[in-house]
């Protein structure tokens, strides 16, 4: 990990490396269940390719809309349940390969009237261990129910994983929410389109730097009825530097290694630019604060 002199880290750090494969794929815009099946088989194929090319990797990331593409008019009709065949297939593949996986189906739960844009984390036993519903659906085209929380879950190799979806990353508060909840790796799955190429990179870098965490942004490619998806999947260090990226415009498999224990260590120390520590200990350098700082949030933005 290249952190240069940005952070002050003292003492011995022991951490495992988590190997992540991001699949930059082109999902088909689904208008029928046959299209959903096509996309599901594509995901499974990329998981097999990842296992062949990067044996022993820990986590597979699939971009947003990997099962459905972007055809909102058909989402209510084609939404999946968490026990549907496409979901069961990727769960079985995780168990077969012994890897974790992040997937993003459009889901209808409990016979609800509306669809949820949901990311799921599947462990290496094929169990769904985490569900996240997009808190900030993209307006005006994403007609889904907004989620209400951004929980963090233990993943492989000491990782504490927060998942956000596409337009979520355009809102600073979602990054901070995940980080304050303990995420040392934030995984952003996206179907992010042109002309927002620069916004994609700016927000990923800012999310990492301002919240002292790894950011893994997995984006799609291709052209559908409306939009062009540019790819540029990337891995960002906690100091905001991109240390790996996939090309624009073409399918790609990219493997990166991250070290979650380094992030955890940063957050225990009051060094320069250790933002999450400082967020919780504002003014700690002032003698009146006894080295602890003000331990409450006074930001109106987070109380209104």
C-alpha cells in the first residue's frame, strides 16, 4: 500500500491481505426473464474466469444491474426474490468456488408493491450475510424504494465491508455513514454512465480520502437503449490515490489486494489526517479538551 507521508502511523501493524476481483461486465438490458437468465450466466462465467485467473481470491464484485441492466419500465415485472433461481445460482457458485460475492439484483420482498435496488453479500458457504438497499436512488429514472440504513458486516481477512450503490456515492453522507459504522473497505457497485466520467473518479477518491478507507468501485460497460457505461472500475487507497483501474469501455477482470488492518490501525491514532479519529475527537489538540476533544457531533446536517 502506498500511503507516502500522508498519515501518521505508529507501532507494529499485522494485517491479512484480502484479494478482490472486480468484474467490469456489460449486462444486457432485460425485457424478459430470458434476458435475466443471460445476464446470470454471464456473471457465473466471470466468476469461473476469476477463479481460473486468480486462484485463491477472496471476494468477487459484480456491478450494479448485473442481472437486469437498466430498463426501469420492466423492473416491476422482472424483479427477483431472494430465493429465485438466479440468486440461488450465484450463491451456489460462491460455495463451489469458496469465495465471497457482492451482487446487485432488483428485488421484490414480501410481495411488496415496489422494487428495491438491493446489493447482497454472499459468503463462501453460499449464505446471504448482508443486504443493503440503495439509500439514494438516482432521480428521476430509478423508481425504487429508498433504503434507510447503511450497515457494515464482517467479511474475509479482517475486512469490515460497507456496500453502497451507484448514485449513493454522489452524497458525502453515505460514505461517512459507512465509515463511522466501521467500514474499512467500502464497495461501490455501479451502472454509472457517461457523461459523468469525472464525477465517478472524484467521488471515489473523496470517499476514500475523507473517510480513511479503501474504496473499491466496480462499474459496468456497454450501451443500452439510453446510456453508455464507461467502466473505469478502480481501487482507491485510504489517502485517495487510485492504485489500480480497469480500462474504459471494455469488459475486464481486475484483481486487487487490500489490507483492512491498516485502516483499523489508523483510526486508533490521533495522527495528522486521520479523519475518522478526528471526527470523533474534534479539537483534541486544545489543552482545555484534555487530549480527547469534543466527542459529540454538532453538525446540523446530520440531525435534521
